[in-house]
C-alpha cells in the first residue's frame, strides 16, 4: 500500500491545568492514589473553549508547520466523541475556520482509536487520488461528559486536540483496524432519548444491553476495559508489523493511546520492547481520548525522538470497543 508523509503536526490544550491535588478537594482521593494507579499528575480542562476551537487551533498549528496553505487541503477528518453539535459536523466548522473553499469534510467516532481510524481513512483517499493533502485532527472536550462526583473516573480525563497534515509518501506503511461491539457496554455516554409529541411515557423500553449511565456522563467498567486494552494494543501493533513485513524490533518509536501507564507498561512487556520505545506524556495530559495520540505524536517530534528513516507505530484502543494501529516510515 502506498505510504504517507506527515508534513506538519500541531497541538493545542486549554491553559487551565488541574492537578491531582485539585481533585482531592472535591472527591475522596489523593495525588499518591491517582499517580500510582494511572501515571497522571495533571490534565488540561476547558474554561469554555468549544471542541471546534480546540480542533481549529491544533489544525492551524499543523498547517503552519507543514508549509502548505489552507487551499492546498482536499480532505478534513475530525475524530471526536464530544462534538459541539448534532449537525453540522466539526469538520465543516474547521473547513470554515481555516478558510478552505472546497474540500471533503467528515467526522469519525471511534473514541480513543478515532485518530487511528482517521489516518487510515485519509491514507485511502490519498492513495486513490481523491485527495492530495489531508488534515486529520483528534479533538476532545471530555470535561463535558465527565461525572465529577465519581472519584474513580473523574481524575482520568482531560481536554485538548492534536492534528497532522498528510500527503502521499514512500517507505513502509500499513494499517490494522478492528472492533468488538460485544464490549460496547464497558464504556458508555448516552445521548438524549427520543422525545416527541406522541411519546407519553408508557412506551416499551428497548434493551440495548448497555448500562444506564448517569444522564449523559461517561460510564466505564475499568476492569473490563483494562483486560481488553492489554490484549488489543500489542495485537494491533503486531498485526500492522505483519502486514508491513517487518518485526516489532524494527520500530523506532511506539506512540500509544495515553489511557493508563499500567496498560502501556504491560503492552511494552508483551511486545518485548523497552519503555523508552514507548512515547508517554500521560503525566501532563491524562486521557484525552482521540486527541491523546496526536498530542503524544507532536511531543515526540518536538523533542527529536524520531528521525528520517525511522519506523513509527501509532496505536489506540477505546470505547466501542475499537482498536487499531498505523505503521509508517518518516
């Protein structure tokens, strides 16, 4: 499969930083309890910035670094589970904000794997010639769906966005995507139920097999998600390597979804790679769902952790349950 080239990577996080100690003031927890179990110290939370603003800011940063102009973009893919509207899509808002007159614009909801799904989709548009250059952005306002009375989950999530500008490239490239809908019940945030003029409250309930979450807030069965993640993450990396015809040892850097430091450490052990091959910034941002991987990717490039010719693997897992990996050569 034809490869991709990343021309520019951008990131944006709200300036409002919330520490573990801040959470100890509203729920029964502590810095030691949170850090020892998750690896998190801080997270950035919106002070009112909408999701489209986070996404736009990351896209502008990526576009500036890419050397391209807005009119050079043929495709915008926004990965998010926290859009600002039922319609229009975030991608159409980003198109407007960037001043792009004509392009394909679409949103994708694959939760924490969303950025991976977006890269895969963009690569196919580019490979078939329907797009020359694409922007893929993961943007989340998870504070909109976080229950700040739930001590187990409220400390985990942050807000932010990360984006990259893609074009056709040479060298190693492979993607591997998957999902297991039987695990949909393990991580849920419900939308508003049907309400119209003929519903009077005595209609039959429909059993979707999914727990009744508190209002629109995120519900997570942490143990089940953990069991899924420690299998899905290394499996996706190994399958992407198999498709590319290389070994895991050939990868210079793995950039995983930043959900929990224990998941990342377990995945590294199962893959047989040292932790210095795993890009980790969970201490600074917490779990930002679809923004997690591009935020870590941006940091890896800014810190010079990769160089020309290196093979990099982006890998994610999330609600759905979804998982996937993108393997490419710089």
